[in-house]
C-alpha cells in the first residue's frame, strides 16, 4: 500500500500526509503499523488514488482434506512459509504427499 507514498510511482500519487504515515508505519510497532496503514487506506479511498478497470473474482475450491488454506483470502497468493517443509500438515504437507516434485 505504501507504493502510494512515492510521487514518482506510476500512480503519480504521494501526499505529504501519506508519506509521513507510511514512514511511521515502517518504523513503528506492529500496533502503530496497523493504525497508520488503516489511515493510509482511508485517505487513498477518499482520494480515489487508484482505480481498476476490472477485478477478477478470487475463487478457490479445495478438497475437503486439504487444510491450511486461508478462508476469505484477498489475494491469489498462498503463504507456504506458515507451514515449513518438515511440517506434514497443512498445504505444504499436502503438496509433499500428493505432488512431491512441486513441493521442493
């Protein structure tokens, strides 16, 4: 989200307030980061700093035996770091059991 703090970024957006909040979020505590980025999100929304021509739905369907998939995900990414390779549960473990060459 803090790519919007750089007026040289392709969105050409970067107000002093957003720049300051992003800087504070980068150096603050986790609680401060959440608060600062919530403020940035509100400002970006009010200013309509970016718009998308279309949004593809993010639909994920998995077998009932697959665990560790995020519910109500907001991106197409799946965080495999939360389930280390030696952990045989969760998504990483499923990949290792079903598709060993993909899990490497």
